[in-house]
């Protein structure tokens, strides 16, 4: 059986831009006000074919005041107007100050994260107060996601089995691979059966065309856009398709569009291993300075060895939880990944590992459930389903067995703690449709300056990807944050925040190569 890196882009599935205690529960505090006047005339564009003009000529009917909601219609297939239609859910916070500049579209990552919820529930997390004053901040659920026409696969019980079930066979054996492949097949079959025929069209290329539709119906001649994590790939794809309509784009936590799926999986595995070592050093140093007790001791290498032993232990003997689930090594690794998105989350990781060593999986499950969008036995969104659908269509499976073996060897060498739980059968191997995406460099020749922000210690979208994307884009400008965690804008560094805000508000392009400290 061909082996693939199982967690293909797994780290990009959910964007955690700050503390777990805060994520998803910040609400904009804006004085009530009347809805502003009619929106500008839709911007159709002369290059829009007559069969699609009706979509661009829609008038948005907003409801609400401080936060406004709407739904628009888009073609199911931008290559065939007769294929049917889908709905796109959007939310807007009108500019809070005077001298409005236009609309600022925001995507929080994924693929599969809800931009609708990101703006409705945590607009202060998404963008600065300065940008809120000057822009209508617009969130949207891309096709296949959340409140838009959505990918649907399993019910809550089925998702629990898919995400949390303990394999019956020993890791790495042919029987184990067959067992996981069967689970993946069941998931893929359910997605095809329950998604109403939309799976062939859940691609980043189609979603980028939807984003141009949003630009048009919002009345903006050019797109102003902030994309985090996967949102950088969506933004870069837009720039490739519509370079002449690029306004001010900022891409934070970049994905390299030219890297294969296998290379993405390996690079992320190595990135999380490095982040884990950085966390471990902090944990050991803190305990040495009389801070909260670290459950490990000795050198970083010794502590990593003890963590590897803990993972192997729960792999052999999973820990039962009161709700009937069991904590195995895969779920514990998910918990570790969730906490490594931001240094503010490290205390939760220390607590989870301390409890797990004592036989208590409580906090580990809290972290894993947060990552998977699970709340009291239900799933708050369809982020896992949409994540798989996009990646299976965007990433060709074209690596040889030799390349796969080399990738697995590299992962084992550079990420020995993570590697045993990163490699194995993937859903995309049994996806019912052939991928249509390509992996290629994006130049977007003719586009206005595109600012790419990279964090040197980012485990999910490693810094090298930001350097690569900025270099590929004909108008790319690189801003570097010398710090830890996933993404940098809006709270990590005043230097980064000032550079991004100045570009969005004043059009001041940051100096290419600007480096910022925390």
C-alpha cells in the first residue's frame, strides 16, 4: 500500500490566533447605530461572461445593525453556469468611524474554518480597531463550509468514531493500515452520499472565484483582503486569477502553493517537533525558576524522550474518560498540536501532560475537542469535513513510492517524537473524486503589492513558506515576525500591526524584508 503523510495540512485545519481561554468568545463592543445607506452599485467587470452577470448584479439584503447578515447566490460551477447554484453566507460589521474606505474581507484559515463566526463572534481577534473604523469588516463561509452550502458527512457519533476511536490493531502493521483505510473509506463514502453533489466543486479555485463575486456585490472595484493560514492560499489563488482586481492584500501565515501534499505533511511534522522542543525548553526553564511545575526534568532531549514514552504508553494502554471515550496516542498528539499554535496556550499543554502522566485524560480531551470543534458531544461546525474535501481536491496524489519512503525517512529523522503519529493512510487516498488542483508557483503578474507575513517559529505554516510565497509573487513584500506561534498580525507585535494597518489604511507598502520583534 502506498503510504502518505496522514495529517496532510492537518495543522492548518483550525486557526488558533491566541489563548484557548479567549478563542471564539470575543465580541465586538460597538454602540448601537442605524444601518448605513444603500450599498454601492455592484461592480460587475467587463470580463464577466453574460451567463454569470446575474450573480454579480445581486443586491445584498442585509439584516441586523451592529453586525449584519446576508446570503447571496453563486454558481455551483464557475465553468458551467447550467450546473446549478449554491448559497454563500456573509456577515458584516459596518465601519465604526467616518471616512469609510470600503470592504475588508477576512478568511481565518482552514480550509474549513468559518469566516462568518470569526467576524460575528471575535472581530477584535480578526482585525485591529483602526481597521474596524475605516472598513466594513466582512466575514464569509466559503463554499462547503458552515452556513454556506456545506459538505456533510457523518453525524456526531460517526465523527466521534472517525476522530477518537482506538485502532484495534498494532500501529504500523498491515492490519492497522487496512483498519484505518476502511475508516477513511466510510468517511469518504458518507461525504459523497450526504453532500448533495457539491464535492467536485469544493476547491480553492472555485472559492477564489466566489470571493471575486463577493467583491463585486459589495460594490468594490478591487479586493481588499486579509487571509490567515489557509486563507493565504485562497488569497494567492485570487491574485493568480484576478491580478488586475487585487487591491490591498495581506497574507499572514503563508502556505507555499508550489509544495506537494507529501512535502507539506513532512514540513508541518518537523515544524511541530521544533515547536514542541521550544515549548519543552520553556517548561523546563520555568520549573527551574520556581514557576508552575513541569512534568518533565533534565535536558530537552531527555524530556522529549519521556514524552515519546508517554505517547507510546497511551498507544498501548489508552486512558478511559468519564464519557466513555479513550485517550490514545493519536488524540494526545492532536491535543499537543492544538496547544502549540500559540505560546499563550502552553500552560494548557503542561496541565494536559501532567494529568495524562497521572492517568487523567481530562485536559487532553479539552484540547482535542477544541481543535475538532466538539462541544458536549456535538460538533459546532463542519470544519473537519470541509477540510478534507478541499485538500482532497486541491492536492494531487502524484508522489512515487520512492518519494513516499524518502518523506517518511525524513520525518522520522527530523521529528522522531511526532513521526509515529503523523504517518499512515489518508482520507484522500480513497476520496471518490480525482483532485483537480495543481501545485505550482504563483506570480500574479500585474497585481498591486501583496504583503506576506511570516513567523520564524510558526509550526503550522513554517517561515520558509512565507519566504517562498513572497519570492514567487511578482509584487510580493515580506514582513518577518521573529517569534513563536501561528500567524503574527493583531497582537503579537506592534511592529507587524503598524505595518499591516498602515498598508490597509494609507496604502503605505512595508519595506520588503522588514523584521519585527515581539
